[in-house]
C-alpha cells in the first residue's frame, strides 16, 4: 500500500450504512490519545479506518461504500469522530494531516487464511487474567529509577505470550482497548454496545496476524514490532498493561 496522500478535507464518502462504527473507533482512539491519527483508505468499494494502539497492534473498522471511491489519507481522530457522529450514511472526510504523521507498516488487503476460531468470552477471559497477573507482578516491583522499565517489561511479556494459532495476546488486549469485545466493557460509556458472545476468527497473511471480532479487527506483525505509539507506556490508566480492559 503506498503512503497516504495529503488531500484537502471536504470529500464526502457515501456509505452503505451509518458512520456510527467509525465514530466509535475514533472516539476510543481519541480518548486514550488526543492527537491520535486515523488512516482512512477507500478502495474496491470499501472504506477502512486504521488506528494505532499501545500494544504494537492496529485496530480497524471497515464499511462498504454505496459509491466507489479512491482515498488514502491521514486525519485526526477527534475530527473524524465529530463528523462521523452527525454523518448518517454520508461521511465528510476531515482535513488531512501531513502524510508523515503515519509511518506504520500497512497490512495486506488480500491473501488472508483462516487459522482458527475463538469466542469473545475467550478473549475477555484472557485479558482479565493478564490484567490480574500484571497488577500482582507490577505491585511487587521495588520503587526506584528502573521501576518504570521493569513494569514495561512485564507488560511486554504478557502481550507477547501466545493466544492461539501463532497469534499473540496483544491482539486481544488491543481489541479490548478499542471496545471490540461486546459486553466485556459494557460499563464504559464510549461505544459500549451489546453483541453477545459471537465468534472471533484468527487469520494469517505472511508475517501478519489478525483477529476478526464482531465489532472490529486488530492486526499485528508476528515477526517484529510495529513500533506503535512509542511514548505510550504500560499502566497508562492504572488498570493494567496499557489499559487492556
């Protein structure tokens, strides 16, 4: 995928359904990082929105377009959220940010193979267990100059542990962080939506790994770190490794 282009705002994309899902994704991202960028890619009759997370993963929501369009642009999450909330099925693209705001590798559009299935309950249970272990181990880290690095190492170890089918647990944590686990975060007023315990599909494409949940997708490279949000450290909410829940 080529780098995003710096195009002016004002372009209107005609979606098959309402833009609510993009609003929720952007609101989630902006709540944790007020300057979070979103990459919007429209191609082959589909609009996809990608956001970074502190877990070396990308989050994605996609929707079909009523009218085919070509677009690849980086926008600010807060601007996208505001426009998507009032958009209905006609989403106005916010003013573009400089293309250099997005330097992350892009996952492939095609070539994905199913590697297995889980449930939302499986992911929620794993996130809860990791969070509890993180709290216990982080509390035992002695205070001092190296405490932050030690806590970060604990979080990184937990995220890197296997989830299933060569997929790392970081994908489940990113899904929870973005509200992709229905009912798991129902107390959260930002984008909390019921969705039952639907299936979660694990997919692979070369070095990339992907979780498809009922409410969104998380993606990461298996072979190397994406280097996402380098300044975001573990425990940024005080509730676990990089706010997994």
